[in-house]
C-alpha cells in the first residue's frame, strides 16, 4: 500500500498535506479508493464554505457505494479540484495526486493531531 511519509492521515481515510502558504490539501487515501472501487462521481465543496472539523463536505461515488469525505479540520474551503468532475477515475489512478479540496485551517497546529504514515499503516492492517 502506498503511504507517503510527508502526509498526515485520519481514521476516516483522508490524507492531509500542509502547503507552504499555510493551506492544507485533502484527499482520500489509496486504501480508501481501493476499498471503494472505480469512482464514477465526485462532489466537491464550494470555495468560501466554512466547515467544522469532522463535517461531511464532499462525496465520492463508486460503482459499489457513495461515501462522504470529511473535513479533518475546522476552516474555510479555498478550492476544489474541478478536474475531478470530469475525471473521477483520477483518484483511482493516483490517490495522492488527485486531491479533492484545499482549505485554510482555523488553527494550523491542529494538523499535528493526525496519524503519520506508520500509525495509519497499523490502523489499516488491523481492519
């Protein structure tokens, strides 16, 4: 399983990358996309939307099921990956390149509470 070491991970299978401008980029993990199967639709949050930590704010739909994607942190959505509207399969092809949305966290330090790659690897091994 592909788990980049420079990311943080949630127990609901989102990954988080802190950007140099203070925003964070969010996507679903390789484990999540593999469990869902071939994605056929992605619904993204709108820029400017304020979200609470753990709030469902996006949806990924596969041939098997639809699944909510959660904002790991409180903050404001600054962008959605519009490319995915026409190419949802990009998430299956490369889960860590096909980000879903970017946000400005209310408190950037909150990112540190999430799992590193080793801890996330243990979590999915236990599932």
